[in-house]
C-alpha cells in the first residue's frame, strides 16, 4: 500500500514528537503568551493541536485555565513529562471536531497548526465547531503563514540546512495546486543514519479563512502581520487573525450548516468576488 494513503491526523505528531521541541524553537514565546493571556482575559482557553505544550504550559502558569485537543499520543506524552504538564486537561482526537465541553473566552491555533487539517471540509467544520464553543465575547485566534506558491518549481521544493557540524536537514515537499495540499518530509541526516518525519498540510489564504469564518457565523476583528501587531500587508509572510462572533446582521442569509456543505472554489473557474456574491451575504460589512 502507498504510505502516503496511510497518513492520519496523528501521523505527523507521532513521528516527530521526539524531536519536535528541538526542530521548532520559536524565539518569541513570551510575547505570544502575552497576547494569548490578553485575549483569554481571565477566562478559559482552548488550544487546538496543543502538541508538547510550548504555549499552553506558560499560559497556564499565568493562571489561565487551559484545555487542549491533540491527535497524537506521542505529543501528549511529551507534554505530560514537562513541569505542569500532568495537570493540563487534554482531549484526544481530531481538533476539527472540537469535542470538548463548555465555552471558552479564547480558542487558538498557532504555528500553522490549522493547516494540518488537510481538506477544506475539515477546515470549514473546525470554524463552525469553534464558533459553537465561544463565549459571547470570546475570540478565535489563528496564526499561519501566507501561502507563496512561487517557491515551487514544477510543484516541488527542496531546502537544505546545516544545524551543526554533524547533521544535515532536508525539507522536501510536493505541491498539489488543485487542492492546495502539500505533502512534505523532514529528513535529518547524521552519522547514525537518516530519520524521516512525514507531514501534510492544506494551505489557506487569509481571504479564504475569512469566508470560512463567515460561514460559521464569525467575523474578522483584526489581523496583524506578526505577534508585535505590525500591520498586515501584501508583503507579510504570516498573519495573526482574530475572529469574533458576528452580530445577527452580519451573518450569511443561509445557515452555516447549509453553506458548509458546498465546496469553496478559488482559482480560474470562479472569482472570489463572484463567490462571495453567490453566498448572498447581507449588505452589512464585518
């Protein structure tokens, strides 16, 4: 059987958990946690794809009641081994389903984790389920890269790095432009051998995220180009997007459950403006 077809929501985490914290070392964790704590505003917070607890643990240390969802047991095992990790409630499963009880003042998904939902249907479902778990004044924070398809040559990309004198890291990816899906492999080469970490993501442009939000009864409150709240521009390589529950006048004229069953098309066959009109939004702007 083709190994790619065996990929599941837990595959990436299960394979990379042992080296995840070594591979990904964000320089501004404190600043990010500052922002998360501000939006939690003393209420409950939910992290989608909590992983090894890079952000949940320091956020919980500030007194925020943090809950997490994670598909990979190996990642949660790493979280549990850290100080404070045993006390964090974590629901095992696909975070698209948001299978938790209660409402939250903050739901957040960062470091491109939202893109690990590998179909448009899953991403739309996630937005809808998040909306049903937000308190009236709650927000949904999404942090991800802005797609740059120019990096692919013949729908392929290879990047090499030298972490130290004794190892080489290769990042290899294959691009499916029709479905906006990228299959990638991190390869770590050392004298002891080669380790391979497979992954898959579906990239999303900010405009498509905003439409998913509208389908779920949410609206964009603000968007920054980084965690320092720099303006988001056409040159921004990433975004931090904050969504809130929309007023009844801002929602689509059809129910989100009806709209979510239809695929959102971006490309040559249908322009974004025509698509928006086809959903018959009200005249009010978000």
